[in-house]
């Protein structure tokens, strides 16, 4: 991942401690490029303090610089607080996702 320019790992730190992270993968298909967002993590106790927002805003800028047309992410149905966070970050619940487990 570190050598692939389509992968972006952002890390938020407080002093030397990691307090949050997010992974963005720029995918290129025939029509457009788009960003897949994975592993949005903010340490318990620090959620709601702007760490996740700053990570997502930084990822937005990177996606724009890579000319991504849109960003997508998935979240488990029971994670209602996370869904509110994503909506506040500008995402809409506008697609149906499917998963196949191996």
C-alpha cells in the first residue's frame, strides 16, 4: 500500500499517540475515478471533537486533487452514530450495498 499512489492513509496524532485514521483508495474505471473510504477510526473518548471531520476534509482534498468524481463508503446498519457523522460530512444514504463473505 505504501508504494501505491492510489492509496492514501491519513493519521491523526496527539503528541506521539495515534488518535485517528482513515484510508482512501482512488479507483479508476472506464468512466471516472472515485474514492473508496475504509477504516475510519477515531479513538473512543475523542469522537465528536473534530478529529474525524479533519481527517475526512483532508481526504476530500486529496480526492479532488486525484480528480475523483465521488467518494463511497459502507457502514454496518447498526452504527447509527457513524451514519450521522457521515451525513454531517456530506454523504447521503443513496445506494444499496451488498456483501459476500468468504
